[in-house]
C-alpha cells in the first residue's frame, strides 16, 4: 500500500502556476466571498487566500455578515463581475439558509466562475469542452495520475452524486474512458457495487462510511470526505486503518484531496485571466 501525498502533488501544481505567472508578469485577482460565521468555511477561505499568496495571485476577501440579504450579495457579485482587477469570483458554500445559493451561483459571470459551478460551465464539462475544471474532481484526477494508474477501461465507482463532486467526478473519469458507476443513498447492495471498483472515489461526508468489505484487493481509493469524528478530529469517509492494507494506493485525510482542490482553484484563476485577455 502506498499513500498518495496530496500536499506534495499540490505544491508542484502551485509552483508551476507561480512560475508561469512570474514569467509572464501577470496581474491576477481572485475575489473570495464568505457570508456568516461557518467555522469550516473560514478555514477553507484562509487556505485559499494562502494559496493565492504562494502563487502570486492577489486575493480580495469580502466577509459579509450572516444577515446579508440576497440583493446585497447579488449587487456585490455584479460589481465584481464588472471589476477589471478581479479575474475570478468564488463564493464559499454553504451560504446561510435564507440565501438562494443557486441564484448566487448563476449570477457569477461564467468567465469568472473559477469553481465551475455555473450552469454554463457545468454544461461545458458535460460535453468535455472545458473552460474551467471542476476543482475537487480535477484534483482527484491529478492524484490518480500521480500514481501512474491508467484510467482507460478501468471500473470506477463514485459514491455520492452531488453537483460539486459526484456528478462532475463521473464526467472526468468518463472522459478518460473509464467505466463509471455512480452510487448514492438509494443504491442497492452498495458494498457489492463498490467491490467491483479498480478506482473507488468516496464523496459521502460520513466518517467510517467505507469499510474493508467494500474494497477490492489492490484498488486505488480516493477519499474526498471532510468530516469530524466523535473526538472532533478531521477525518475522511474511509475507515482508513482497515481499508489501507487492501489498497494499492490511498489518499490520507487530511493531506489528500483537500490541498488539490485549492491547487485546481489556482489553476482555474490563471485560466480565467488567460480567457479574459483573449
Ligand atoms: N464548499 C465546499 N466546497 C466548496 C468549493 O469547492 N467551492 C466553494 N465555493 N464552496 C465550497
């Protein structure tokens, strides 16, 4: 069993981006919007700002109070859509319950939608005509590639069907000619389906969800989960201690997929600048 080092792979991606930005003397800005006091969101936003610093991208934080109205948020996005110094706009999710997430996502200009959450960019992903890569799934693909595994023809099982991870993950695997199965809470005999997987990607959001009986010997296991266990410790979806010995490769949590998502966000922000300069 070998651990996949997400920190090392993401550092290499960020270094490549930094060198390109420096070489071409690019002035790039990312606006990061955070609404309310979600602790996890605060950590993610801080990590995204740190990555910007490493890459030489300017970050502009808009920390809005919990009671921000939909109209105020839409007005900010409108201003940022028009701002020449802002190449990418990221609105950290989840938003407080009184705000309409879908409308906010659609308000971001598709040319600045570095999360690729907007329907225009999701549509482009479906047809394989990428403007922006979906950050977490693209990070997972980089981690799989880092192991030297060829995805073509492999049985891939994705657990979870969210718009942010599960669905775009299936598309990226499909575009590399994998045979892809997407599982979810209504899947019958989940363990049996998962055991078929040469590559198993879990994006469920429940600690200890993936157990050893769900994993084929020699599988590559990618854990997208970001959960807190009973002791409050950060952990993934995979019961690591019992699953790891069965795998050829496995990602740890933390230090697996998380850092890759952020590296892909940096890559999309650079892409946004290039698209806007065309
Ligand atoms: N919340 C959880 N993951 C993400 C992400 O990738 N982008 C944004 N904006 N919010 C998130």
